[in-house]
């Protein structure tokens, strides 16, 4: 019997069905991770955690909109007492949820060389990937008092053994697939042809894939799956097509995507009947200077304004927020 793999494309029968009253909903996921220089080689110790107290402000901001964020935390974050100070009460009372994000280069046991290939956890020997996942998963449960039910591989780096490892750790949802992106040139997975609708990776063990939402928009969008990747050697052509309204790729994130662009992407996702719109960003963006997307205080203000505009649009379109518990409760088995 073939083992289930997140890398495999789903069949039509694999897509998750939701109850009629579930409708279309959205989640906010936060890649809650250490700060490091994205332009430098990976390093086990060359990071900081100065933004962690800022998580409390973002949590309060989301609560004001009735949104339960999902914080996908890695080992440096869960090891910092300030993370519990910022999020512990919200998690304990169901105003936030905690999941797993595995950055292998900073997650024990440290038995591999630190390099780009090994920065994708799915490239590690399965025994080592499993050991890192279990150590992190158990630390999260011990720290926050609740077992995590959702997982995202750092750098979206799932592999052939990841699904089995997640099932053994009682994970219900994987959200590592960044549909319509290809990381194979750096040694990572290729999600170019993966869909944006959730599907069962392993129905028997209750493991669902909830891909990050990325849409193609424009007059040529029906051909986006092959046309957009074909232009990788001429990125200026991608820009020209986007400006002409012919074809653009829009991931639902405030990082590198303007609010008007995101609102257009939301409209496409609604039209395509995506049951769960998955938004994401990196937590170091909450403090200026730690990601390429938020360089100063004005950049941080723009990011919060982005969320305000997006939340207002979702409310106007009748797209309600949900969380892991809500998603699993809406599934028709």
C-alpha cells in the first residue's frame, strides 16, 4: 500500500467536503519564528527574538475583529517565556490557537549539517525529521497546555515522510503547501500544480491539507498554471502582464502584496469557491527592521492598515473567520 504524501497531487475524490452551513471562511496564520537575516546562510545561533512581545498587540488587534489567529511556533519561540506572556491567556481561553512550525536548523536534535538543502525538513532522514517534530510538538504542548493540531513546515519544506510523521503526532491539518509556488531550484518542494482547495492527505488517519491561498487573476488566469512559471526567466514580463490586467499571481499575505491586490485576490478566491481562505505572514514583521517587508514604523502602520482593509472586505463579502476547531467541526466525513 502506497504511503500518503503531501507532495502528491490529490484526486477529485480526495477533496474535503464541508457542511452546507460552513460556507466560505478564512483563517489568519502567523509563521511565528525567530528573527534572522534572510540574506545570510542559515545559522543555529545567529538569531534574535526582540519582536516576541509584539505578538500581544497583534493578538489584541485580531480580537477586536473577532478573529482567532493561529500561531505556528518554532523552537526558539516556544523556548522564550515572553511567548507565553504574550499569548498564553488567549490560547487558554480559545481566543488564539497554537500550531507547529519546524525550522530544522534551530530545532533539536542537531544531528545534521546546517545548509540550504537541510533547511527543508522533508529533506532530512525521516528519523531525524520525526525526532525534531516530536521534540517541538511536545514542547509546545508542555508550554501552552494544549496539544497542537496544525503544522506548517518552515520554508514549506515537506517531504515524502512528513505525512506519516504528522499522523503519528495527532496533527489534524497540514498547511505547508504554498500552492502555485515552486521551491525546487533551492532543493525544496514544487507546489506549482497543487490546488488551493483543501484535500485529505490521509483520510483514514484524519490528516487534511489546507494550502495557503494563492490565486491567478486576469484575462489569462485560466492558463496561469503553465504560463506564469514559463516566464521565470523574464520576470519583467510578469510585471507587464500584471499591469495590463492579463495575469498576476496573488498570495494572500501583507508581505509584498498591496491591500488593493489582496482584495482582488479575495474576489477571485470567492468566485472559485475556496472554502477556507488562508492568510499568512511572518511574525518578525511585527517589529520594523526584521523582514524585507516592514523596514520602519510607517511600514508597520501600513501592514496594520492592510489587515484593516482586508478584514473589512471579508466582512462585506460575508466571509467569516474560523480556526482549526471550526474547520474540523465543519467537515463532512
